[in-house]
């Protein structure tokens, strides 16, 4: 199974919907310039933006795939917070209950 880089998914998804960057940004409540930078790979979005883009573009990602994208982008951006490191440890142990607890605590 071939995987696609998240930046390509975001551009492809937007183009398939026929929306402009401005329209997408307005719908998911982010700045258009920020969306442009996401699509160009200059910045990597956080978990809430990944979820919003996936939902808006109709991309079906499991929570595990979304989590993997999030972790990859955070590592590449600026390193991980202690909560994110705990999330990775729980994920590696396949402790999905702990993963969901950590995610829910960080999305409040």
C-alpha cells in the first residue's frame, strides 16, 4: 500500500473539492496564509487542523493514521511536548485507552 505525504493530501483534497485556499481557511477557521504554508510544507499542522482538513476533504483516516501524521509533523517541527512523548509511549505499548485519555486531555 502506497502512502501519500500529508502536504500532498491537503492540496489534492482542496483541489478535488473545488475550493480556494480562502474558502477552506474560512470553513476551518484558520488564516489563508497558514493553509498555504501547510500545503507547501513550510509548516506542519497540529492535530485539530489535521482532523478538520481530513473531515472537510472527506479523507477517511483512522485515529491511528491521524495520530501518526500528527507525531511525524510535531517531530519535524520542533520536537515533542511531554504529553506528546507520553502519547507515543502509550501508542507503542498499544494502550489505546491511555492514548485516548491523553488526546482528550489535550483537546479541551
